[in-house]
C-alpha cells in the first residue's frame, strides 16, 4: 500500500478491465516517471473522449456524430445486418475486409448470473430496425461462449417468425492449431461445420 494519491491512482487503474494489481502499479509508476507533457496529453484525451464520443443512434457503435461512419456509408449493403455483442467486435470484423453490410451492437450478452437479460440489451431496437422489411439477412456474430450462445438462441427464436434469413458465424478449429489441444465443443463444431475437401 502506498500513500494518498499514488494509491488512489493504482486503485483507479486496477478498475480497468484486464488490469490486475501488479499491472496497475506498473502503469502508475510509469506515469509518475513520465514527462508531465505526456501525462497531460493522456489526461486531455481521456476527458475529450468522454465529452465527444457517444453511441450511434442507429446501430449503437461508437461514434463522434449522431450516426457512425458505417451507418452513414451509402456503399454498405443495407439488406444485411451483423449482430455483435460489443463495439470492439465491429472493429474485429471490419479488419477482415470480408463484410460489407451494416451492424447492430447489442451492448453485451444474455447472462442470468450477472443479471443481464434481453431487456438490458439493444434487442428492442434491433426488432424496430427489422420491422420495415428492408433487411433480408441477420448474421449472428455473438461470442462462442455460454452467454453468446444463449443470446444467439434467443435472437434466432425471436427472429424466426419475421421470415428473415438468420445465419450464424461458422466456428471450429483455428488455423495452425493442434487437434489434441481443442476442447470438445470446438472439435464438435468443426465436425458439424465440415465442408467438402474439394474446396
């Protein structure tokens, strides 16, 4: 334990996701040794990002405007929506350069243990977006874990009566992985999603 404001800094840094007590302490001491101009620049960016960044009124992605750049882009395919849990998932999918449709960010996944149900997510807004009939396919790109699967199952049941094509991202073995290290669920999905060896 350190005195006063140093310990306060360590405590605040430790509240960040993925930052444990030792990492928080390392970051705090890095900041203490850093040039005051660099620390001021970091502080200014933190304040500015909280003041300027909000969530897109259409898809709930991060944006500095009313709508994010993807929702504003007329070249995007407006008939397909990819549903993701978090805005960081949008970035991951965009990096592939394989998808040209639009997104809908749920803001999390269904997790009864954490008290998160469908009402705490942007599912109502998704249903509103789908109501006009312009969307023909919904791609469910939730995480391949228990919460993501529960969310995808819930959405599939909710969307089925709308007559939309509902698809799920394929999952299975990673390239460069070894079969002996794959868990049962991953290996089972790889078998279920197998394709012709001809390509």
